């Protein structure tokens, strides 16, 4: 009987030790940077079918390579359910930190909270999460950018100009913030005759703009929450035979080329590669036990044809 009890006790001890080793403690991960072990971070991007986010991803991978950090990149394809599953997979792969560019700021919250439960620090890029502990948001000041776009249209067209607004993905923090900043000026000094979501997508920007042009033939300008929608809107405007100024947001390569060619009027230019770089640096600092700012801003600039010339 004693031998049986002793054997059972030994089995229980082994099981307890095995259970304890399934999830490494926080210090085991955060020690890697200091002790020379390779850090592994996961990057979940809302979509790689957008030049802005491709540049953001390139900024992450370039900075990670420079610092000797391994990166696993997953593309949510603008599907919030897929993004949640992608993040779960990254957590299962034992990443030391999670970088996330949410498709939907509300929908990503449960995935952020799952990372929190594993003591895996989360850094948000361009858009944040509505809930959960995000150590830092690395982004442009989206509200300020919206204000810059509205102020530019007032300067160019005068007060009371009739403007259409193409909104981004409903629920994304960038959509809310860019719209909020835009309306802080536009509601007082412009006449916003229509606002409709085109989900940050060029093709949807084209089709939505075609419909809005039919219902609003007197429109004088367009503000799009990103360059992809702005470029789609330009296609619709050209097809209609009209000449309507369009202001975008992001400053991606296609937009800058369009500005040089006299098509897109202006864009509120971000620096996506810098955002990616700064996010990796923030993750490394958190893993090193350093304090980081909750909001890490990347500078913005309004680019017009004069600025876009070589």
C-alpha cells in the first residue's frame, strides 16, 4: 500500500511540474532581450491589400531585423473574425509581444484581453482596441489629420462649400477619429451633404462615389478617410466628366503619384514605415521592463502638388 501511495504521489508531482511549465512566466519572456535570447513578436495586420499597411509591415520587419527580433506576420484581410483567429494562433506560437493593427477596434478587444491573460504585452498600430490593456498606441494624430483636411478645403473653396465624406471601416478607431476631427471644422465652416462608408477600399470608394455623385450633382469637394478610397473616388469623378477636388489621408505611393499627375488634390500624409519602426521599439522597451508612453505620435503633413514635386 505504501508503495502504491508513493507512486501516486510521484505521478502527481510530475503532473504538477508539467502543468507549471506549459506557460512560461512573464520574466522568462521579458528576460530574452537582456540575456541575448531572440525575441519573437507577432504582427497582425488588418489588410495587406493596401499600400499603407504594406509599408507599415515593412517598417516592422526592417526594424525587427536590425534588432535581431523574429517576426511572424499574419494578414486579417479586413475580416475581424479572421483577425481574432490569427491572434489566437500567434499566442499559441508563444510570441513574446503582440503588435496589432485592428480591422475593428471593438472586435479585436477579446483577442487583446487573451494576450493580457498570458502576460503578453500588446502594442497597437494606427488603430487601437476599445477594451483590454494596450501598452502603447503608435499612430498619427488621426483627429488632427481630419482637421487639417477640413481646414484645407475651407482655404481652397471658402466657407459653405458642399463636401462629400467617404468614411472608413465602421468601428475602426481611425474612422471615428478622422471623422471627428474633420467634423469639428466642417460642421461649422463647410456643408457636408453626404457621408457614407467605403471601408478604406479603392473599389468600394469607386462604387460609393458613383452613387453619391448621382444623388449630389452639386458636390464641390470630397474628403476620403484614406487614399485608397480617394483614388477610387477620382475614377468615378473622371468617368462622370466632372472636375472635383479630392483630399485623401495616408500619403501612400499611389496617392503621391496621383498628386504629381494632377489628379488627387491633396493627402494628409502619414509615415507608415516610421509607425512600424516605432512599434517594434516600443515592444522591445516593454520587454526590457522600460516604461513607454500610452500614446506615441507619428508626425503628419498635408501634401499638395507643390509638395509632391521632386
